[in-house]
C-alpha cells in the first residue's frame, strides 16, 4: 500500500529541482585543432562539472603511458596514448571539452598513423569501439553526478526520518513520565493518609500526657514521632505538587510534539518521493 501511495506521490509532486535523465549521444563530428579540421566524434556529458570531467579525461588518456596531455587553450593532444580497448597500438588523441547549457560536449579525434584517422568509412571496427568508449566515459561521469544527487536526497530523507524517530521517542517518554508521576502521586497520597492518621494518634497521646512530669520521656518520643510525621507530610505534598506540575507540562507538550510529528511525517513522505525519483534517475542512467 505504501509503495502504491509513493508512486502516486511521485506523479503528483512536481520536482522542479530534478532534471530528467538526458540521453548520452555519440555523434559523427569534426574537431578543429589549430587551423586543421580533424575527423572524429563528439559526445554529450550531461550535468557534469567541467573541471572534474576535464581532470578525469586527462587521467584517462594518460593511464598506462608516460605521455602527458598537452593543452593549448581548450585544445588537448597526447601522443602515444594507450587505449587498448580501441587499438592495440599507441595512438594520438586530439580532443576538446566545451560547456553547453546543462551539459558538456567532448570532441575527440584519433590518429592511428600520420594523417590516418579513425573514421566510419575507413575504420569501421575501431570506429564502433571509439563510439562505445566515449559513451562509457560520458556515462561514468553522468553516473557519478546522479549518484551524488541521489546520495544527497537519501541523506535528507535519513535526517528527516531520524528527526521523526526522535519526536516519537520524545512523545513516548512524555507518556511514560505522566504515568510515572501519576503512580508517584497515588503513592504519596497513600503516605499522606498514613501520616495524617499517625499525626492524629500522636496528638491524642500528647494530650493525655500533658502535665505529667513522670512521663516526660514518653512526651519526647511522641514529639519526635509528630515531627517525623509532619516532615513526611510536607515531603509528600511537595512531591505531589512537583509531579502534578510535571504532568501538566508533559500534557501540554504532547500536542506540540504531535503537531511536529505530523509536519515531519509529511516532509518524510514528500522526501521519499524525491529520493525515489533521484534513485530512479540513477538506475536509468546505469541501464543506458
């Protein structure tokens, strides 16, 4: 039932901050290096950070080789790159990364030999491998972005659930404290009855002993008993007063707690929908 309600909520709640997953498209393209136009491919990388992606791309090209990426403005080149999943031989890679609205675009041209490039018309198998390679690179970057988004929404949900659990525990403690204070009041009232009976008994005995010098020791004992009873009565009355005030305070706090719970429950329910949408987005990207 909860799953069905969540799906309904996913449909009904507009998530303005959530971008739907953007398809990753690898296209035949060309790359201008200096004044030369090179044949190649381009791929869009949705929502990714420019600097992070650029750093990942350079590391990708430099992996497994001592060659370094040379950069001239936004044009990159590396000679003797080791891209085994495309070619068993070292290969020259020319590339450029640019920003485009909500995505980046990576242009790539691969030179097998001098002036011999991987193209659809002349290197079909390698061209397809290059397509897959670029798509996977873009997909990896997009997955990283989507996972960070999903993790952030999961953390928000976790914090809300934690807040709700804390409020529920607080309400439970308030109810337990009320029951405990009620039991204390009953116990102390029983003690008041007992001590008031003791006080009446002692007062009657003192009256009988009044004016008798021979029984002064008994009077002293009766005075001690009276003082003890009075102290006990005072203590019980104080405990009853404190317990009553605590009950009133707890009873006043419970409706406030319940209002907070209702508010947080609504936030949890909405955040579950948000987290679900981001998790679904991540799954869709992974399933490309």
